[in-house]
C-alpha cells in the first residue's frame, strides 16, 4: 500500500499536472523515443503525430493523481489499459523504461516544482500502479494462452479470403497457418496485427473482430484511411492491407483482447440497443450476430449511421438477419442527401443518429446501449445517454481516443 505521505504529495501535484499535463507527456514521449528507441514499435505513430496518445496519457496521469486516495473509481480505466497493453505485448521489463523517463520528464518539465519529495512520491506511486497493471496483464496473458485454441505472443495467420464490403471497407478472413484451433473470444473484442514498416521496423494496430465467435476463422473489416503523405504514419497500415496483402498472405496476429464486449451470460429483459457509425459497425456486428443466436427472445434495435449507401458495409447481412429474426429492428441513417433515384423510405432516413431517432424506437429509453463510431458520433451519443440519466451499467462503448474528449461538453 502507498504511504499517507506519498498519497498527500501526489494528490497535491494534481492541479499543476492538470495545467501542464500535455506539455509533460509530449516531453515524456520525445524523451523516451530518444533514449529508448526500442519501445517505439509499441506505440501508434499516427496517434503520436495527432497528439492523441499524449492527451490520453495526460488525462490518465491527472486522474491517477486526483484519485490516488480512492483508486476504486479507476477500476475501469485500469482494465482498459491492461487489455490494451496485453494486446501490444507490453511486458514487466517495459515498465522500468517508462518509469525512468516519466520521472525524468516530471523533473525536467516542472523544474523547481519537482522537488526530491515530489519525485520520490511519484516513484512510489508509479511502482504501485505498475504492480497492479503487471498483475492484471499477467492474468490476461495466462488466460489467452491457457484457453483451448489460445496462444501467447504473435501467431502467423494466412489470409483465406479478402472481400470488399463497401467502397472503402474490406474484410480479411484469417486462418492459423498451423491449422490449429481458435479460441472462443467475446463479441466486441479486437485482435492486433504486427506489420513490417518501410524502415525495417514494425508497427501494430488493433482491429475489431467483425464476425461472431466460434468460426474456424477470425475476420477483421478494415476501412481504407487517407493515403499517408511523406513522413506521416496515418493510413499506412490500412492502405498496406488493402493494396499489398492478398489471399495467401501471412500476417502476425495477437490473441483477442478488449474490455468492450457483450456478456452472453447476462440475461436481461430490457432491450439491447446497438448504435454504430461508419466502420464502428465492426464490433457491433459481432455483438449483433452473437446476440441473435443466444438471445432469441430479447428485443434488439440496430441503428447504423453512415455517409451514404456507397460506403455502407454489411447492409445485406443485416437485412437478412432482420428478415429471419422478428425480435430485430433495424434502421439506416445517412448523413449525405440521397442521390437521384435512391429510395430511403422504410427503414432508411437522412440525417444523423440522435436521441430523437433512438426514442422513436424506444420511447421509455430503458435498455442496454452499446455504441461505436467516429469521435463526433461518440460524443453526441454519450451526452444524449448521459442526459437521460442511464446508469453506467447500461452504457457500453468502444472509444479510440482519450476518454476526456468523450466526456467533455461539446
């Protein structure tokens, strides 16, 4: 346990960290990549370029400082971090590297404010948090390797099939090169791909599994991002997958991870509402196809928002599910105006996915909500559900970015 003096000192640094958090974390990443370049492949350089990881770490550091005397409130954040670390193969030997560079950055950025007492307190606090994360990550690694069909580290998978789902989304059906079994993952989870880069290094990306568990393959459905320009990291992996990885190609794959999933053992009478936008449909399609099979009597509402019909993925699949399952209601919401001759009557409409649309299906609002999509969509849905006063146990989401950006008022 942390000493009371450490708790008091760390908590006293919360205001200054709130003020200088992003400056500190930007310096930290620059310092760490300079002093320990071997850890760079564990980090998404596109997120580094956009400042996303710096903001996320700043928020985490501030939250830890502010709540160090009540760490129970950070349980969800710890699970999210542990799952992400396990997906990227972060191991105990990496923690001293992070700790050394973080403490040095605190001293270098805060200057006179970083007294020996402050540094010593943060060293103890970091060590305590590292033990918690290492313990949870060890459990995840053991679980992934011990379950039937599971594995540790990266495993080679061959591309069995490559299928266009829309003008910018392609599915990759992956089977183990060793022809071994696959684990039953939780619907909504993701896998990690490790790919070589042009400079001879590697980079890793998480991709949600877009089909239900129990198949003899893993399926990811990847949106082609804007082509990367010189010196940029954004779009590198998605374009490489679309343009260079063909049927028969081999990819390095990490085991399924993630804290966003539908627990099929939970049985609720309240409806299940699945809200997707764009390629955010991928984890929700896994959830939908799993729920349809295991919860035949539960009302399910599936709403997919996207720009237009051309970029919409999996419409045929969802239409067929709705035709064969009376408990499923579906609606498609397009933000672009319909092209001439396109009929958007019936279960289609033009606009954005909003509270009014959701309430048209569920006037009493009482349901379990799962949602995923681009940042503006996520912020709007999150705040709509927050205004309704729904308990946190009924609101679930996958958000790729700092949670503070989701929680702040728009």
